C-alpha cells in the first residue's frame, strides 16, 4: 500500500456539535485535538461527516429534549449513510449512561467528560461492529497536556479550562454528577496555553471553571483544602488570585476574563488582583440563584442574602465600575411569593448589568429531587420568571442608558449580528458594543463614544485606536 492509499484509508471526517456551557465548548476543542491525533479532520457539516459527536448538556430538562430532537433528525442523515457513526458525549451521556444506548438506537458511542482520551478506541470498537461506552469519571484528568483545536473560532477570543468538576452539591444541580469531583489544572500548562494563543494572534482569553475561586494547585490530584496541605505544598501552592496574576503577567497584551465565581468563595485577594492588572477585565459573573436566605439554604448554596450583598459591596468598593452579572432560578421547591419578592428586591439593590434567568427544572438523582417535591406549579414558575426578566430588562436598559456619552475601549470580535457594515465587540465590563467599521480591523482595541443604548447593546462611534495595555 502506498502512502496516499494509507492516508485515504486513515483520514476520516468528524463533525462536533456543542451544547450547554462554555466548559462544554472548550471540551469540544480537546476532543478535536484527541481525534486529530488519530487522523480525524473537521467535516464542514453533518452530511460531510464519517463521525458525528453531540457534546451534550443536562442542566435542565429542555437541554436534554433538544438533544433528543436532534437525534431524531439525525436518523434521516444516518439512513442515507449507514456507515455514519453517532456519538453522544458530555453531561447528558454521563447522566444517562447505558440507558442512552437502550433508548436511542442510532447512538453508537456514549462517552462522559472524563473519557475523551478513549474516544478513538471507542470509535474503533464501533468499526468492529460493537456499540461503545465509557462513562468513568476521574479524580485527576484535566487534559492539561493537550493542545485544543480552536473550533468555530473568531480568532480573537478563546476559552482556557483551568479546572474540572464541582464539589459543591447545590441541591438543584446535576453538574457534580455529570462532571465529577473538582480538580485543578497545572498552572504552567495554563500559562503555556495562554502564550500559545497570544502567539496565534488571539487578544482575549477566558479562564473557565464551575467555581474558579476554589482553584488550588499544589502538585496535582483531587481537591484538598489549603489547611490540609503540608507546609511544603502550601509554600508552592497557587490559588485563583495567584493563577490570575501569573496569566496577567505572562500575556500583558491580552485581555483576561474568567467565569464562574461563587459568592461563598470569592475573595478580596482576587478582586485586588483584578484592580492591580489593567489587562484583567472588570467583570464578574456572580450567580445569586435567589435573594432569600431560606431558599438559599434549601438550595445548599452556603451563603445568605446578606453575605451575597456583602460580596457585592466588597467588589464595588475595590472596583467601582466592575460589570456584575447574575444567574437566577425561579420557582425552586417550596419558594413562597414573599421569597420570590426577595429575589426581585435583591436584583433592584444589586443592579446587575445582566442576568441569565431560568425556571427551576428538577433533575433526577440530585439532592433536591430526592428531598423535596417540585411543588411550584409550572404557571407560577413561569410568571415569577417573567417578573424577574421584566425587572432585569428595566435595570439593564437604565444602566446602559447611563453609559450614553461615555467612552469605552472595545475589542473588535467580528461583524455585528444586524449589519455587515458594523463591528461588534465587548468593553472591559463585558457589555456588547456595536459601531460603524470605518477602517478598523477585527482584533483592534478601539475607543468608542456611546451614542445610544438598548437593553442588551451599546451603540456608538469609534473615535480612535487604543492600546490599553
Ligand atoms: N457553577 C455555576 C453554574 C453552573 S450551571 C454556579 O455555581 O453558579 C449554570 C446555571 O444554571 C446555574 O447558575 C443555575 O442558575 C442554572 N441551573 C442549574 N441547575 C438548574 C436547574 N436544575 N434548574 C434550573 N436552572 C438550573
Ligand atoms: Fe452546580 Fe453549584 Fe457546582 Fe455551580 S457550584 S456547578 S450550581 S453544584
Ligand atoms: Fe450543561 Fe454540563 Fe455545562 S450540564 S451547563 S454542559 S457542565
């Protein structure tokens, strides 16, 4: 067999579709890297693919329903190409395990978030006529040594995963079950990835973890509390503030963002580090989930309304202009009208720039599903959610209108959704800003005078380039 024939046999096309949070999108880049080392190149679409992977989310029931619908649609694609291999990866795969193979007959591969190194082997098993599954969770896997292949990238902004899993056990949440125990990634590999991205021309990175404030590196392995480390481990350990500083110093030309902070764990040290380095963006995503202390307790969030407010005050004292966003759940088990009103009053008080808002969706196997009944009727959850959304819209509009007449620095990410004549990017505080292109280029930092505002967007005019750091 000559080389050309070998290539023809070995090169196969992979199409990855990602659902859910940024961590899943980041994982798909790891998957592309692993598969790439085994001869798989990216397909342009599902019809061009030999293998289709759906990297799935299980956070709410509707996230899983969406995948079920997608699989129905893929039946038609598979009926035209019987060799097509279909894999379900990620959180829904981990949650349902072999049940997914029983329920969805067209699925050939099921793989959980810690088994991606096994994917080439699982595909080979399917080539041999089997259906293949690996949903083992790990206490150590961070994929820290891999070079992610950037997918659907704008070439300007990129994610870097700094930790995996979550040890928090918020009672409503499926993530600890789908992503396993928390573990932190080696800071040197994180810094190296940031430098590689800079060298490829990227201008902004977002460090990702479910609870970045509990990042702690002391030589690897499962999470340990700082006070349980040996004196030598403590000495050489790196916490989240330390990691932020390392990345900020290693890539001073790049903007640095991160997500998600936990109100229980966010420290002054992190916020002072943000204040110290101009390239760390003034933006914090700090999910409250509820504004009522009793509801927070049944959610096992481990903080009260007052504690949360104290954290917002701490942030605003150190970084007065910091953008702050929130996640809120309406109609959690046992929530009364008064308790829902507390969520609205917390929103009024905190003046979030924007929020992600959801109706509670019971997830089988979670502490809430075991302990409480999902007792708030659907229409009540919906009405409360609408009240929450209406209030957030009003706050976002007011806050955005207050920015009219001001100048902010925007990193251009690409075309505006509405017009190819306009650029879109974000300012330091993570607000979307749109303005006419003129002679500016993607990847430029530009000063923009804000002239108009909607609930979600600032609209303005460029007044010159800016090298902010
Ligand atoms: N680690 C992050 C959030 C991860 S999940 C944190 O602790 O904040 C993203 C958001 O989905 C959560 O903040 C929560 O608002 C929402 N969410 C999680 N489980 C949910 C459920 N069962 N029903 C509705 N929303 C949920
Ligand atoms: Fe879920 Fe809570 Fe962990 Fe966030 S911190 S991923 S909400 S368990
Ligand atoms: Fe969904 Fe898993 Fe992220 S459940 S929100 S994809 S961690």
